[in-house]
C-alpha cells in the first residue's frame, strides 16, 4: 500500500472518530488517557492561533496531521481577548472557536492551555495590564481580586467552548485542558499564599465540569484529579513522574528549539536529539508528548515579551512561514509511525526493563504470545555499541534508541536520519530602492510645554503607558546660567531602550539586553545659556512574561543628572512632563486614513532625524510563496502593511558573531492586496529605507544522504511486521532509500550532486569519495528528473553493479526544485 493511500485511510478513520456528533468519554489511569474506553498514546503539536492567520490554519493543521500528530495544542491569550475589562475580541486571528473547529474538521484532537497566565514569550505572560490597576491585587497567589478575575476569564473561555460543543464530552475535539502554567517554579516565592492558590485553581477548573481532564505543567504537587505534567527537553530523564499511580505520564512542552531574544544566536536542536528523548519518554511508559512548538509563527504587533524576536521558533518542524523544516518534520513523522506499530503490547502488555551493558538498557512490552515491542537504548554519547537482546545482536549508534515493534526487527533508530534535508531560499521580488517612491514624516520631539501629564517625580514606565505604547517621553526644562562650559548628561534606566534629545537635537542612546537589565547613558552635551529642554524617550521591547510578583516589576528612567564644571544637578525629584506614545501612533499614520493626517515630505528632502516615519506603496509578489520584508538596511522600529503591524524589528542589535538576530519579517499573504500595498516604517535610528526589499521564501533544494546501515522507511513495515527476523525474501522491499520530494508546484529540474559509493561530507558540503559509481548521475536523473517525488533504493543493483566490493555504501543526492 502506498504511503499516501495508507495515510488517507488512517485520516478517514481518525476524522470519523474525532468529528462524530456523539459525546466521548475521556478519562485516564496510570497508563494513559482513555478515550471511549481505549487507552491512547498521543503525539501533539503546539500551533498558536494568533501567531499565524486564519488563512494559514488549515494548511498548518494538515501538515501536522501528515507528520503523525493526533492533537493540536494552543495557549489561550487573555490580554489578546480582553484588552480592556469586559471588552472582548474573538475576531480574525483571535478566533479561537474557528481554530478549534478547523482542528475538528481535520479529524484531530485539541488541547487548550487556558492558563490564564501562559508565559509563552508573550507580552506580560498573557495577562492584561489593566489587572495592575485593581487595588490590592497580587497575581497568581491566594489573593481574592486576582482569583475573581482569573475565574471570570477561565469561565468565559470554558463556556464559549461548551456553547460551541467543542469538548469531547459534547462530541467535540477538546480532550485536555490546562490550568495555570509552570507555577512550581515560583510557588515558593509566594510562601503561604502559594499552596492554597494552586489548590483553589485546581478546584475552580474541575468545578467548571468540562468532562475532560485538566493538567498542570511543572507542578509536581498538582491536586487530584489534575494531572501533573513535564516541560523541558529531556522529560524522559528529568520527570519525577506522576504524583499518583492513577495518573499518566504527560509531557506538555517538548522544546523543538528555543525562543530567541535580540542579540542571541538561534538555538538549533537536532532531529536526532528530539527523537531520542521522545522515544525514551515513551519507552518509560510516557503516553502523551506535545512539541513546543510544532509551528512557532510570528509575534505580530507588540505581542512579543521582553527582548523576544518577532520570529518565533522558526526552527520548529514547520518553520515561521509554515514550510517543512527538514529533516526535523520527516524524522519525527517516522518516529511516530514506528511507535504506533508498538501500540498493542505497549498499552496492554507487561512492562519490563533489563540492562544490556554499562550504559545500555532495554524497555520491553510483552502482550500475548505474538505481541511484543522493545526499545533498545544506548546512553553512551561517544561510542557505537553492539548489544545482545533475545539472542540477536543489535548495533546502537551513540546516544540512540532502536525501536523493535516485534522485539526482533529494528523499524527505527533515533540517530539514523533517512528523511530528506531541504534548503530554504530567498528570491527578491521587488527592491524598494526608488527615492521618488518613498516619503517621510519626522516624529515631533515633545518639550515640557507640549505635555499635559505632569509629576514632581520620575514615573514608572509600564504603569504610565498601560501597555498602550512601547514609548514614554520624559521631559523637563531648566535654567543654565553659564555658557561655553562642558556638561555630561547621565541617565540610568530600567527600560529596554533610551533615546536622549537636548533642545530638539539627538545627543545619544543606549539599550539593555535580555541579560543586562539597567542600561546607563552618559554623554557630553551642549547647553544654551538660559532655558534648556531635555526630552528622554524610554522604550520597551515587550513586557516581562515570567517570574513571581509580575505586578511589582518596574521599568523606565530611574535617575537623571547633568554634570557641569560648576555643579551637578540631580533632576530625579523635579517637575517632569510626560507623553505616552508617539504622535504618529496617536494619529495612526500607518493606516490609509491616518496617513493623510500629517504632511509627508519627499525622502531625504531635509536633514535626517532619528524617529522618522517612512511610507511607500508596493505590489504583491506573484504566486503563492510566503512573502517576507527584508529590513537588513534598517535599525530599530516597527513595520506595518496596510495598517497591520508585522512586528517590531531590531536589526542593529547584533549577535556575538556580528550579525542581526533577524532581518526578514513575515508578511502573510492575507495582509496583502494585489496592488498598492501601503508599507509604513517607524525607524528609531539611522535606517536606510532604500535598502528594503520585498522577497519570497521557498524550498528550492532537497537532499538525501542515506547509507546501507540506515533503516527502510517505516511505512514499508506495513504488512510485514509479522515476518521472521531473518527472512530476507519477505523483507526484499524493506531497503534503505533516498526519498526526495519538492514542494507542490515544483519538480526536480537538476541533479546538483549524485554519488553512490562513499561520498564525503553531508548535504551542506559534499564531495565524491574514493568509491564512486559512474552510473550515479544518469541513474538518479532517470529516476528523478521532471518529477516532484522520487525514491531510489541504496542498492548496488540499482546502479548496475557494486563499484567497490567490501566497502559500505552510501547514496548522497542533492537536487534542485523549480
């Protein structure tokens, strides 16, 4: 049976089981979740609805399903849905009901992690900032004002799901919900207010009677019947286990990479490492694994937490644009298929473990006389070892697990990647380098006289802006009685960015980092004799999202001093004027209507000023490839397309390698019109808009690198899993294969490299080795040219003969997709 036909049949079965109108009973025991009386081992993936668009949801969910997932998980974002008290928004990207219904339509289960504190690298951990103004409130503690608001919002979400019949108990897809998030990391900080809060949260959630279980992650003391779950990269090694023998082992966050902050290099986690730890968790009777993230997406607008990039988990199995990240997606798909071959003995058989060596062990599940499955584990990170299991020898690469669905034949090894690798390419669609098509509007630098909010002290930034803007102007004026003297402006700050202006002229800036929280600005300035005006712009790049007592966090300017030859003036306690946000923000100059409220000038018609708005028009690129805005020539700011913010950018903040953390910014196709799209840029620094381009992203190269020691595709096991271990004739079709697949709409147009023998290197850097079949290229061209998908067995007969007997063979093929 072909792999796609098999997946189609399985999909129909799952769709029928998940989309049915009848209610389903979801319970659990010490082995797993139980759905309608059947124990389940489930693979789940995090896809957050506001980090993509409704137009992307069907494709993302379909790709997750094709990757072998059973469940889609999402956080619920309180500050997105209730930005002001009792003012709710569930439209567009916020339409969680539509998202859950799309999951259901595709035959998958759903898990909603309501929180409502979610962290998730989301601004303020998902809490709406208006909570801060409630008298006596203490977040996430045994505090009546907070518990009242939390219960109200959680009830709102639960009742929405009930009204749409989305819980499994009503025939819907939701089989699991989460209350709170990683509270065990901060519980001790709340002392005697922590334990009663967590008991209350559990009782409150269970009391809402959803008909499905609740979980708490990183909460080892989760009160019954709430299930305690693990978060991290190595839950098979670090999780102490369920806190009751009647609860299953659940992994709510298996980090597929890690979130990235400005100034940091990307965190790359290999497919092999992820697969090892998933297999280990399942081998140790784990029953539910959620990949965080399966698709990370984009932190549009101002939603990212402090210093967090706009691009979120781009290294996930589905990248920011929803493209396959190979080999991660494919290797995990193979892992899921291999584990699902073991379900009968794993869910109903006897579980035993045995040592196979100093750092090797076997986890075995035996059912009846036929059903048996084994996981052979090599924990040694350096050596390949050969172990004996049931009188047969098995070679285990370093830090790997072999899965034997019949306790005889290896179907999958976590360290052996047979899936193709792919290369993401960028094509410039339009350079926005025409000076006549750009216009600029200089932001007004306010002085003390321009402000209406006054105080005789330095106000805290977040409590003043109420999260309505990243920016807060601090202004003051003072008399200077001296001339021709040198002065130094000294400012300490707990904001993320600080820009200083004296008498309307820029004099200096500084910024912090994720690790350095209190930047200091010290710069020489020139003062007029008489009245002088100092304007300081405090900027945040997202609000904090974690830790205890979040409501007590402070930001903004802490001290201001002017040092002169004759005296030092401290203006910390002084008459200050404040302006929340920028004038351009207030007028919404990034929209069609707001753009007409100010006078735009030709680009470069006057002296450059920091804090300048730029605008231009562009046409959407042809085709369906994802679109990206290349801001490599810019500094720091925010970008809007047709009035919709695609997020903050900070290209000038370089990593230790001297490169920006992010230069390309996702522009969903749904944000675009065919022609005359309005692009507006707020540039805080010295960016050069003529260097901006509109690009498209696509997969242009696919590469396979498979040796004779690799395993055949797991799909080839179907129908053969009951054959004898050494029956070579029946296993004739189960050979290692290079499998290449171009994206839809593209075919293999050129073979860039092909070698059957012992090629050196890998898919990124390769060369012909000492053994090479001269029929490699023509054989691959005949099998693959002009096709979207091709499969080539790693087999000497395929290439006419054995080019060098006695030498282990490898096939490496790199192909171009057009």
